[in-house]
């Protein structure tokens, strides 16, 4: 699974360079922003969006939280889920 990340708050997926890149390259968008999954759910196609529902934390804490969940997230992506919400 290839990831395209965004940390820009409030950035809508519609016609943005990040969204276009993710669609063109077949990557997955990893984001904490609500706009990306909301946009993806309204569209019939687009990149898979992994929506991280976690508060502000250090990169190390994020890695510790996310690492044990990666296999499940990848399985959902391979099963065709368009938006994967991770809590």
C-alpha cells in the first residue's frame, strides 16, 4: 500500500494537487483532516483514505499507536474500503 500524506488542515480533496496525485499514482491518503474522508465518501472513485482519529501527539506516539493496527488497515484497503477510520 503506497501512502500520500497531508497535514494541511482544511484542505478539500476536490481537484487539489494531492488528490490528483493520489488518483494518478494509485496511492492511499493518510490524514487527520475530516475534509478528505468526507469528500471521498461523496465520490464514486478516488484514492483510499485512512482517517486517523487521534488528537495532537508526537510522531513517536503516533507510530506506537498506529503500528499494531497496520495489518488490519491494509486488509480493509485491499478489501476495497474507500474510507478507513482509525480510532
